[in-house]
C-alpha cells in the first residue's frame, strides 16, 4: 500500500500545528507589548548621545563609530527641535556616493567643511532617509513602536516628548529593537521561521572594503559573512566597521547559532554580546542564513 498520502497528511498537520504555535506566541507577545509603553523601557540611569546639526559631518559620523553605536538622534539647536536620526546606513551611502562621484581629495575636503544641517538634502536622496524623522512618544505602546521600527530599516528610534513650558521637543531617550526583545522564548528559530536563508552574500578575507560597501548598497544588507576557501565562516563584516581601512584579521565580531537553537538561547547570546545579528551555520560551520534583531521582533509581532 502506498503510504505517501498518510505522510503528506502528517506533514500538513505538523505545518499547521507549527503555524498555530507561532501565532499563539505572536498573540501573547503582541498582548504584552500593547500593555507596556515606551516609557516603561527607559532605564533609571543611561547615557544618551545627541548630535547637534551644527556638527561637521565627519565629526558626527566619527562620534557614531567611536561610541560603537549604529544611530543617534540629531538636534536642531536653532529651532530647538528634534531633527531626525543619523545612522551607519548613512555612512555606507555617503561612502558609495562620494566614491562614485568624487575623488578622495574632493570627498575629504567637502565632508570636512560641511555641517550636518547642510547635508540633510543629500541624505534625503537615499532610500533609507525617507523616514529620517522617525521617532515615538514615550507614552506610545511598545507594540506601536515595534510596528514603526519594522516599517523602516532602523534598529532604534528616538523617544521625543513635548516641553510643557515651551512647547518644544525634548529628546528623552532611544529605544532599540534589542531592548524591546527583553523577554524569553523557548521555541527554535526553525519553529518560528526566524531569519533570512539562501543566496547569502559573502566575501573572503582579501575582499576590498569598497566591494563590500557595494554589497551593502546593492543588496540592501547590513552584514557580510567572511569565509575561508572551504566556505567556513571566519568572521563577519558589518556596516558599523566602516571606520576600518581593511577587514581586521583579529576582529572578534562573528557570533553564530544553528537553526535548531531556541529563541531563548539566541536572545541570551544577543544579550551577552550586544550584537545586532547572528550568522546561522550548519554542522560544518558553513553559513546558511542570518538572524537579525528585526527578524526576531517581526516573528513575534502580528
């Protein structure tokens, strides 16, 4: 007797059960996020870096790199208002723009003389800048904030309130996807279908940095796994490393996981390492996918 029909029925049942389990978790997570506001996530003590739009572009981008952050809010001191976000994505796009249109000397001279406020017109040409004033009110629910973040390529946004005396803006804090994901789950990445798999964009250790920058821009990605000649993951190059002139041999930036790892273990790794994404590898340490914080949040939000 042909058992194919029974096997297919069992497979379909398992798929439906997995989907029901995922949606149940998503409903629970969404309910939790709707019960808490962004204000609840503001720590008692924290450091907030805000970039004045009078800063030179080079100093502003250098501030991101030196402090190891991927984004920071901008402040218009003339009008006393929030003026958007500056991110490492802007750094990627600026490098690509100048590399394609100017000589090195011209680029350095221009960047070294231009203030951040005068660069907004150029920044707004980039696709990633169309929502450059992304922010939330501290009283918005975490669900609303999560939805807003998932609609963009930002990993964090500014919490902006109103000064009751002047009516002007007050940048209260930053809220990142990482901080929203401070709850635990026992389901595996495979069960929840979390991550991006197949057709990974990779490079080798001898790849020129400008080639990797093109990969970032052309493929709209934020990380490129670095492989050896056998296809095994050695390292990873992320947008936040663009202050380096070449891929550092000893950069300890690669953190991996497997597709059958639980979401709890992935979040635990993220909590301990503070990384924005993990490279998913098989049993031979060859890359099969990438899991970003936004992938995790998207899986838990309906």
